[in-house]
C-alpha cells in the first residue's frame, strides 16, 4: 500500500515535470513561470492560437484524446497533470 | 460501417480555375494591424489566396475549369450523362446550380444533374456518388464540378476566419474502364457537432432579415460578423480532426488491405498548415508525398483536395498511381478515399 503510494507520487511528480516542460514549449513561456496551481488560460501567451498547440501537445506527447467539454472544465496545470495520470491509468 | 469499394471506374482528367485577384495576407490589414495578423498567418500558413469579384460565382470558376477540361481532353459533350455540382456557395437558393451548368456547358437535356452541399469533405462524397452511378451502368461519362467562393461567406472583421479562406473551382471527368483497378471510400458524419462551423441565419430555420445581416461585435476580442456570415470554432474542430481523421485513415487502409508504401501521394483537405502538419506527423507520412497549396490558395473548402492535385501533381500522374484523399470539416463530415489513377490528364490552372 505504502509502496504503491510512493510509486504514485514519483510517477505524478515525473509527469508534472514532463507536462510543465511541454506546456512551456507549447505556450512559448519560460518553464519557471508555470506553477501547478497556475490557471493556464490566464497565462499571457494563452490564446485561441496557442490553445491549438496545447491540444496538439496533449495528443502527441501524452496520447490524450479529449472532448472539448472535458478540456474546458480543466482550470489549473495540476488539473492537466491529473487528466494525464488518470487517462494513462485507465 | 460506411465503407465502399469500386472497380473499373476512375478519374480520367482534372482541371481547375481560380480568380485572378490575389490577396497577400501579410498586407491584408483592412481591419487589423500587421503585427497582430502576422501571428495568425504564421500559424495557419496562408500567405496568399484568391478572391472572386462580386460578379463571379463558384459556378463561373467551375464553368471555366470544365470548358478547359472538355476542350483539352477533346470530350464529346453528348457523352456526359451525369453532372454533379459540389458547393455550399451556389448561384441561387433555387434552382440547383448544376442545372444551370448543364445549359451553360451545352450538355444534353437527358443529363442527370444535382447539387451536393457538404463542405470540406464533399469532393470525396461527390466522387463516391459518381463512381456509384457509373458502376450502375447507363452512364458514359460523369462530370464532377466542385466550386466555392468562401471569401463571400466569412467576415473580414473576424480574426478567426478573415485570413483563412479562398476561392476556386475544379472539374473532374469520371469514366469507366478496365484500366482502373479498385478504389475505396470511407465516409462519415457527426451532426452533434453542427454548431462548430456554421452560418446560423439566411436559411429557412432563421430566415434573412435586417437583423440577420447586421454586423455585431461577437466576442471580447472585438471580432465582428453578422448571423449570415460563417462562424468557426477552430479549437473544437482541430481537436476533433486530430482524433478522428487518423482513425479513419487507418480504418480505410485496413479495409483496402493496401500497404502505405504503395500510396504515391496523400492529399489532405487544406484546412490550415498547423492542422495539416500535425496530421502528417501523427500519421508518420513522408513529407515529399504530401502536396500542399495552403500557402498560395488558402482553405478553399471542398475544392482544396482536387485543386491541390491540379496545382501540385501536374506531370506526376503518368502511368498508374494510387493516391489517398482525406477530407474533413463542416457538418461535421469527414472521409478518406484511396483511388487508382491511370494516365490522369491534368490541365493548367485557368485564371478567371
């Protein structure tokens, strides 16, 4: 149980790192300015154009195929990490 | 499963026409400043496109392409028994534009004519109809005319669509013959996504009125359009396309049982260079086999696939070729086709 929890934590953290890196690239931002509790749509570089890059990144980097209704319900960077870890588990 | 296959029918020739007027997008700063539009144009990849003038319709572009094709291929007009006109920018609400073209092209009054209104996937749908009717027998030659004047559909004051669309028309001659081997089609539709690309008024659900033609600011970015101009939700469409188009591509390849390596060219609807680049990477296709015209003609809706063939594959379709077509858009509808060509005639592009 404890081992599983630790493993989950490590996976989560690695995934978070990977997502932040990929999100920074998609939005052409410095990775240090992206925080887990950041509301990604509020980032200055987020626009209808860079949104395409985020969707493309989720698909190509993480194999995430998502309906826009679900994507629109995600608010923070941590929500994106949770999306990826949940989808990859199922 | 809407999967079709045909034997001994194929496209024997293609010709295209575009308006003379070239719009240089980077200089198209009527309503937006150059710095703002640069970012949009860099992403969508449309450097130039063609705009029809007020007096030129889709049918005029198709007529010019058809005349070129009929004359250069030396076709007996009396042998054309079927004329399909594919467009969402017809001349009138009635009668059907295909009937007007039957007369203008001096085809027999026994010609079967009708219009197909579907948008970006429609060339594939139109081909499948022509292939089916030719296979049924009794039809000697079919003329598929596909034209759009999308420049007249979208507001030039809506940044989401003002830099994307262009105009064009094509003519394709379809014939039976043992020189053509098998072609395969997969055609799909999802009407639950009808609102993603739409002109909400001007039909019979919401008829034209002073209100529907009045321009309004429609969002917080200050984009302006009327209800009789096109709207597009780019992110939703993108998200749908990157998921479903590769899935349909794989499905048809499996149904056809052909090797990807045996396909000479992959011609995608020219949606925008960002979508097209993504699809090519996701499907791991070789760049040299993906002709593109998005940079010079923009998104011409249903016309973009055959226009890209005429523009980019002239001189490259001698002998036997197998090409894959992929169309997707408004509806939403989408489809994939693998067709066999044998010495397909390609005319030079006509300027109208």
